[in-house]
């Protein structure tokens, strides 16, 4: 098999890209408690694992190389495009960076980081006034920052799936779910009936479109 210059072993890009995304997320999430650091640490681990395979060592490609070479005999396993496994498996032609899944991944990444930033802003102002965060994205879901992290992780999975990150993703979902429940129990102790009222009308993770449309219909 002939191939051009390898797209891997570029450890400076691993460090640079990992640092950019981790620091960007850190600037909005700003972990303060031990729980915050666990949340952010899990996210950072996912990002590092992703870029290690994207530019460092393609572990997933290596482990699947026999099957991939049999299924796609003309595939250059050491090319960067081969790492876009969804594109390969779906039989897409042309540059994978312009494929539907890749464009969708950019949309999820952009929306995820935007949601993370506005959620932090709403939470920051509520904490300054020692009040319950119910404005901005908190008016639609109780845990917008966790939703933002999941959107970002999903965006990366659509763009560059690896065995390790695919394994980590459901674990992180469970972790964020448990952390959300822990935070809610703390908010109940702190805000009492006010928080219970908030819980009754605000979904945990997924906005209730039915309720919004229902309010418009009644109006």
C-alpha cells in the first residue's frame, strides 16, 4: 500500500489542539469545587484521548486495520481522511470535511460552546446575588452546562470517532447524570420550595417543546 506523508506522530498538534479546546472550555466553566473539577477533568480526558488519536497515534485505525483493509482495499490507512471513519463506513466520496456529518459536528461544537458561555454568564450573576439561576438557558433546562458538554463531545464523535472516546461517551453521560442529581439535592436544601417550583416547570436536560407550544396555543 502506497501512501503519502503520514498524518500521525504530530505530537505538537496534539498538545496545541488539546490545550486550545480545554482552555476555551475552562474559560467558561471555571471549575471551583471538587465536583466541578471531576466534571471538567472527565471532559478534558475525552479531548486529550481524541487528539492523541487524531494526530498522535491512530489506535483505533491500528486495531481495525485488518478489517478495514479487507473491507476497503484502496483505503490509505495512514492518511488523515481515513480517520474520519463515519465517512469511510458510509461510503461517502470526496473530502470528508464537507460531508453532512462533519458539518453537523461543527454545528454541535459551535452551539455547545455558545451554550456553555451563556450558561456560565447566567450562573455567575445568580451566584453574585446568592439567588437561584433561572434566567437564560436555565429557564429552559436545569443543567445547561452539562448539556453543552454533551453537545461538544457528540460533535467530536461525529467528526472523528475512536474506540476509546466511543467507550468514554456513555460513561460521561452517566457521570453527568449523577452529578446533576447531586446538585439538585443540594439546591433543594438551599432554596427549598422555590427550587421545587423551578423543578416542576423546568426539564433536567431536554427542553420541553410541547409545553412551549402548548403555552402559545393557550395564549
